[in-house]
């Protein structure tokens, strides 16, 4: 295993912020993009030190023509790494109600919570970065959400009773996750919806 400064930084962050303890069960949300691949690889490499049980969950919104291939790609990675894989795909009848970013996000958290409860994971872990945090702050300011909106993304919060959502990469930028994936030659799945300017976050990112 190649130990990088990013490994050391995340190891220190998890320990100093008490994000997880040793031997915990962590369900990692993986889209296939650079941030989530960076996250799962870091946690896999740190696993021998912490003795976690890791699993990967993927939520398929069926927004893209390649979404099934994307899901298969992530399942193959999970098999290669020897960890459990869980897939949830939007039912055709629900497609129309999940066209907004907010509705899709709510669906994802419901799905991840349900998988965690069913399979005894105490934590759901996502790859949100410092870049996402800045974009969320701007998005909330634009929407005029007031003081609560200024909080943006937090390190951890309760999803449902007994299950915590944790974001260990909030001090890492998208540039850093990209360089990490490039350095370790991780197979990023490019999501073309990230370029679609009908989504507010993409407009903020582009501008």
C-alpha cells in the first residue's frame, strides 16, 4: 500500500474529531466519482489500523443511460476489494418524483439509512469535500435560507435513530481527491450530469 499525506491527514482527522472508533461498521456511499473513490480507498487502506467492517452502497437514480454500467463498475470494485456491495435503484414509478437535486438527495439518505439498518452498519459515510461545503454555502446564500443555511455541511449528524452520517473529507478539496485518484490510478466513472447546467450546483461550480 502507498501511504500518502492524505492518508495521514484523514487518519488524524478521524482520530481527533472522534468520527469513528475502532471495529465499527461503516457503510460507504460510492457514486464512482473521484470524491467517493478517494474516500473508499482511504478507508480501505486505513482499515488494518482501525479494524473496521466496510461496505459499499450505490444509489442508482436512473438519470443517465449508463447508470447500470456505472453500478456494475462499482460492484466489480467491491468484489475486487472483498467487501459487501449494496445497490438500490429507483423504481420506474418513482422516477418522475426524483428529478430535482433535493428530492434525489432525500431519497439517497432514506435508502442509505435503510441499508445501514438492515445490515447493522452504525455509520453512513459520504465523500463530501471542502469544495462541496463551499458550494453548499453559496447555494444556501443564493436561496436566502438564513442563519441555518450558513451552517452548510457538518462533519456528522444523525440520519435515523442509531445511525450517524459522517463526512471525513471536509478539509480536503476536489482538486486533492482528483490528484489522489490519479496518483493511485483509481478507475473514476465520469458522470456527465455534473456538466448539466440545469442543476444549480453545477452552475455554481462552473461559475
